[in-house]
C-alpha cells in the first residue's frame, strides 16, 4: 500500500460510501439500455388518429341544411336561389360540390345573373328517361350544389352541350331535360368560363409534389444546422413512426377512393393529425437530439404553402 493510499484512508476512512442495495440500484440503472415501451401506446395512437378524422368527416362538408321535400323543379318555381357552387366531376358515383369554403377548387356563384340563369334551367326542366342518351357523351359535366332562400339544398349533376341539358337529381337519381338551345349555350359558356384556372386532381398533385420537395430541403437544412442524426432513436421510435406512416397512406387512399380528397375539412383534419403526431413522436423519443425541430419546421413550411395554395385557388 502506498503512502498516498494510507493518507487517503485516514482522511476518508475505509467504510464504503454506498450501501449494497444502493450500489445494486445504480448498477441496474446504468446497465438498463432502454426502458420497456408500454404496448398500449401504439394502438392508442392509431385509434386517436382514426377517431379524429372520422369525427371531422362526420361533421359534414355540406353542413346541416334542410333537405328538399319536393323536386328541384317545384322548389325553383316557389323559391329563389341564394347561391350555388359548381365543380367538374366525371365520376357518376361521387358528388364533389358543396357549401362555399368546404370544397377546394369549386366555383361559387352569387351574382344575380348567374343565379337567374340556373333558376330558369330548373324551372324549364322536365322528367325524362335516358335510354340512348349516354350522359358521358356530353361536352361538359358538372356537380352543382344550390341553396335556396328558405335554407333547402339540392345536389345535381348537370350534363351540358350546345343543344340541350340533362340534369340528374342526386337525391333521388331521377333525370330531367331542358330543351332550350339558348339556355344550353349560355349555361355551357358559364360552366366553361375561366375553366383554364379551375382546380382539380392535377392541381392537387402539383401541390403535393411541391410540399414533399420543400419538406426534403427543410429537413436537410435542419439536420445540418442542429446536427440531428438520421435514423431512429430506438426500436420503439421506429415502430411508432412506421405505424403512423402506414395509417396516413391508408387514409389518403381511402379519401381518394371516396372522393373526399378535395374537401377542405378533410385536408385540414388530415394535416392536423400528421403535424401533431409527428411533433409528439419526435419530441417523445428524440427531444435530447432536438428531433422535434424537424417536424416543427416542416409543419410551419407546410402550413404556409397550404395557405398560399388556398389563396391562389380561391
């Protein structure tokens, strides 16, 4: 034993500073690699995501307006049109037009001349059978949502050409025909007016591409600035991230198949779920590495682009 060790023992004593139980506890804490993740977190995240979106959709993009109790011909003869919207939709099984502010890319008509033109069409419509008249051969197809002064709402699919017009009552799937060439030409011109800037799935696809490219560059910049490593923190982080990605992909496919992708409330709800879940997961698993900075910065850029996008198409 050296002289230094003898002096040290005299000063501090030879009794251990830590009890055996305390030493064992410290050893267990040091050698514990990762705490066990509670399994209930994964289904809770999935369930919360689905419930939130279903709740938003259940609110209804068309509002709670009173549905008509008579045909739109009778309604147009008794009431005046307050406003209506129009959007291109070639799918006979879905209906895209709706209350202003709820559907992206639709035209909103509130001028008296435009409302009077539609009112004349509806008043002159007569019940018809399609038989040999295939609606898909018409020059223009539009979904039209109209609200009357008494609060009743009608949904119609209008098939246009320069000779006559066919209107499908979307509520009861009955067809009507307007045999007025002047009205047909006038309304066809109105439907095609400024159609070059009309928004559809193509515009939405471009927006999504711009969004993903922006997300890529923002993430690259933030990783470099804050020295955030790539990859996952642990197996739990990887598992939860992939669960959320799969749920998001499934929901997007579901929205496209159901024709809900153009509804503002669906897109806002979907983006809200993505942003909140991403920030929560990155903060929960990687706050020491500042991983939540990635999701926060991506959310800010995405919301700015979405705001510009809404202003552009409005």
